[in-house]
């Protein structure tokens, strides 16, 4: 996990190369946090609000939340000493915010990456079935990482709170739960 190369890893690459092209990547935590950004944003909001990705993308207030969720992931990733990687030809660190005034300039990238997806998050599907979700392993990872390195994660915290409430009641929330973000939206810098 530390990205070091060794003979065993080279042997694994050799075996896997028989099935197709194999590349050894050393920034495993950067890859993890990049994927975490992809999941925590739209999957988190989908589960918290009982919405598909396109409904989240179409709502300006929901997108403010998504922008802050992504920003928290990037800041926690860096705070823990990692750098994100390019994924799907996109540099996700572009989504970092200096202030909330930056949010409009980021919307094109959200539309580029997520605009073609009309998914319902697997966590939302779990809630619909009355099952526990993997929220602790998605947005919860960001919250715990933020605690570890002293970075506040109010938007990820709120997503975890809302999804856990839905789990506790054995059902789903509705889009009106977006109002539960009002205080943190107002206080965001």
C-alpha cells in the first residue's frame, strides 16, 4: 500500500500481463482518494436525498454541497500526505476550492464527468431495501481522515448523518432533506 516496488509485485504484473496490459501504479492512496471523491460526491448525495445523479446535478443547492464534499476530499487527501491521480482523463484536484466563489467555475467538469450518468447510488438502493449502506467506507473515510489531520468536513459529516438516519428508520429520505445543509452552506467560506 505504500507504493514500493518489489520482486513479488513484478511477478504479479508478469502473471496478469498474460490476460492483458498491466501497469504498476505506486500512488495507491492517491488512487483511493480520487475514487473516493467520485463516490462521496454523487453517491453520497444520492443516498442522502433519495435522488439519482442527474437530479443532484440539476439542483444548484445540491451542487454547492457536491462541490464542498469534493473539496473536503481533496483537502483531506493532501492533509494526509497524498496527491490525487488523473482518472478518466481528468485531474480531479481541479475541483479544489479556494472559496465558495470558485464553485461556478467547477460546474463544467461535474457535467463532463457525471452528466451522462443517471445512476441511483448503490447506497440508495441499499436504503430502499432496508439494508445498511457502506457510508462509513465512503464519506465516513473522509470524516475520519479529516479528524486525523485537523481538517473540518462538515459536508461529508452531514451526508453521513443523513444516510445513517435513513438506515435507522429502515427507509429513505427525500429531496427536502437538502434543507438540512442550509446552515453549513451559509457558514462555508
